[in-house]
């Protein structure tokens, strides 16, 4: 963390200095409840899906698409130094990082009590077992439809082939491994006009498999080129705020103990 010292440098800018750990904690504490904050770290810049509205780059793994390991070490130690004990590894698609399981293990060794990842579920089945054994506490799957017809329109693959069955297969494997290794499986679900009325079926699907928590996300317009090239057209536009009230009804028919988060 840096702070303006108030002294002018030769280029007439403000001289910056590094805050001490105590100053950093005080500064962050004015904005956040630091002990309850989750540190999110982007471990890879790319993704293997072409979701309309997403800003993440596409392409293969290169040296500049992975987070610098020295920077990663600094970030994770910074989090622990200011009292954060929960970390989430995101992307892009974090499972594209070849050392993701080792990163999770290292975070645990640094004292993080909560380690999690957020994934689209498009990875090899062997990767799921590897992640399950890493010691993570939570894995969240981004699933946007109860069928391939709905899901694949919102989360199309680079090849144009359906990835719904692969995602659902890894999702089911995660549920199975969670019972053995003791981690939690959650679902992130983003609503667009194209899947809004599928939400109830979606909630029933994941609840029936054994998920207790699903987070419903608002949709916001993103990359205009991707949206204009989408087969769904306007189906990736905003959902009117008053329509969100219907989401409260979607959870009524789900089994007891299921948690809906907006």
C-alpha cells in the first residue's frame, strides 16, 4: 500500500511511500471489515469460454497470461499480514493455471483458513480430483442454465461445441469428492433475459444434486462486439430491476435449507 507523503519530487509529482503494516490495516479498516474480507486473486488472465458480456481475454497459456509467482507470494503474504484469512482464486478461468492445486496448498501453509476457487467447470475430470485433494474449502461453479440449450447460449465454447455435460460432470464429481474431502460446493448463476424464466428449474436442478447455496448475479452489458455477435441478440441485455422480485419466488419450491443469495 502506498500513501502520498505530501513532498514534491523533481518531476513535480507527489512522492509516494510504503505504508507500514499498522497504517495499512488502519487504512483498509476504514473501508472494510478486514478479518471478514475475502482476498480475490486473479491467477490467470484468459478463459476457455466466449461468454457474451465478459471482458476476459481468450487464447492459450503464455508466460504473460499467468500471474507472476513472486507477485502472487507478495499478495498472499500481504493478506495474512493485514489479518485476512480467506482467499479466492479466480480468473479468467483459474483451472487453466497448471499449478493451481499447489497454489491452494501454499495458501493453506501461509495460514489461510478459507481457500476457494470460482470456475466455469470446463476442465479435465482428473483436474477435479487434483483440486479436491489440495485442501480447498470451497469450489463455486458458474452454471447459467438447467439444460445445454440454455447454458450453452450464455456460455459458448471457443469451438462451438456444448460444454454443458462436461461442466455438469465435473460439478457432480465435486459433490461426490466434497463428501470425502470435506469442502463445500456452491453455484454462481447469472441471470439474463434468455435464462430468467429457467431460474426456478436451475435452482431445483442444483438443489436436487445436493448444493445448499447458490448466488444469483445481476447481469450488466459488457463487450459490445461479443454481444452483437451473439446468437442471442438482445437476450444479454439488462433485466429490469422490478423483475428481480420474481427471484424471491423461485426459491420457494426448493428443499429446506437451501440458501438463495442476490
